[in-house]
C-alpha cells in the first residue's frame, strides 16, 4: 500500500469509528400508539381509493449533482398522481430511500421528503420497508482516488481498525426510521409491528370501516416487511404465524376481504409471470425483466391461497414490471415504479387500488405521471 493509500485507509477507518460511536449512543425509545387505526371512507357508499408509491429511492446518488434532482422529479410524480386521483389513502410500498447511498446521520430527512407531497395534501398514509431502506452504506469507489486501492469491506483483516464494532455503520435502522415517521406525523398510520418479529418491523393491519356502520369492517389491509437491507429477503415463518393468528382473531370466519401489501415479490410470482408481453388473464403494460423474488417461501403464500377472504397482494421491487396475474383465487400484482431514483427509465406512475363497499369490489389501474390511465382490472369479486 502506498503512503497516500495508507492515509486514505486510515482516515476511512477513523470515519467509521466516529460514526459507530455516534450510532452507539442513540437509543430508540418508541412511543406507544394505540393498536388499531381505522380508515373510514368519506360519504356513504363512496369508494375508498388508495395510491401506491413504490420504489421512490430518495437519496440515491446523494453525493452527485444529478442525484438530488431525481428526488425533485419523484416529488413531481407523486404530486401529479395525488392531484389527478385525490385518493383517501397512500401506501409507501418500500424502497422509499436508497440508504446505501446516504451517509448523513439520519436518513429520515430523505424519508420525510418522500412523504411530504402526501402530507401537504392532508392525506393519511402507511408504509412498509423495502430492501434499500436500511441497507448499509456503500463507499463510492471514486472516493478512493489513488488507483489500486480497493473498496473497504468490513471487518477489515490485518488493519489498524480492530473489531467488528469499528465497521458497524449501518445507516438509519428500520426502527428509527419508523419512529421518526410515526412521531412526527399524525397522518401516518404506520406501525412498528409486534416486538417478537423485530428486526422485521412493518408488520401490521389496518381496517377500512363501513361509512354506514362504523363498527363493521369493509376490508382489512395487511402490511408485511419482506426483508432486505439489515436482514434476509424473506417473510419468515414467524411473520406467517403472526398473520395466521391475527386473521383468526379479527376475521375468524373469513367474511371480510383482505388485501395484502409488501415489497419483494414471493417466489410464486415467477410461476405466474407472463413469458412474453402481457396476455390474458394477466393485465398490465410492463413485462421488461425477470421477477426478483424473496430468497425463500416460508409459509405465507400457503396461508393466503387457502383463505377465501385474501383477494390480492401488491408488491414493488421490480421496476420493470407492472402486471397483475391471477394465482388460484388470489391476484398477484406489481405496483408501478413511482420514483426517479432506482434503476430503469420506464415512464413513472403509480398503481391505484379502489375498494367499493356495496357490493364489495376491488378495482385497480395505473395512473402515469403525465396523467394517462391504463391497465384497469377488476380484482374482486
Ligand atoms: Zn427499488
């Protein structure tokens, strides 16, 4: 290693140690919010419309000039969709930020930018985590200017940086991101989920209540953390068991329809994916890449296909896919890449999900940034 190399290496190590010390002093004290939040449609028989914002990737390429401009563009997409659709609710479907590009202490600053168009319009929302939201910071290779100096991987063997703790800069953790969202926003309906499932955090359920009878649920919206970043890309057996028990508790006879939201597609998405183009019974406009599924299937899908009340699953993650395909009685849907951050240059938009109360139905379509609408599909009954 050259002298310059040694110097850069040493300063990098110092950087990591300082950040580790800062992080170690942060204790996440979680506020307690009541277990259940109810969502009520406005007028009687009015549909309940939800906009899905998927893969915004705020903070991408933070250290470049063009990176921050992507966030301005993503804000414009969300504003356009919200103004065209005026939804009752918004769901942030993961990869809200690209944490692996964000070096600042608190990535919630970017998270806050991402939710601001929704908050500014007084629309309530909920969020789930994607694989980039608490991904570990990746040192840009161009920061190491001398040729031949490799990117730092932690822990570094045979170096003056000793111990794993010196290399523990992990950005802003899921719990802290969620704490900041919930504490600072009365419109946020997001939850930490049961402690027993941590570090898988965004596991919770909301109910859409009837406008005529505020005690009866029109639909249950389930949110699950499909991992990635600080832990594997799976929905674990423990999460599946939580869902099973919760559904048994609040919907024992499966009389209320259930709609499910998470970030990374299940493995069964690969099976139903159209081979070329998009043809019936699938509906959509983008089929431009392979499904990038979770690492394993640990029981969640088996539970869902066996429940007649489970109607549809919505995921993000694949920016080049926007289809819905049926799988047995269930619909498997991709959202639409909303953000200018993240890979791919396909036109941006958002999937809309509309729940009608009487008779019950779920309809979906995609609203593009330029206002166009396409890919309308009735998912239930
Ligand atoms: Zn993404």
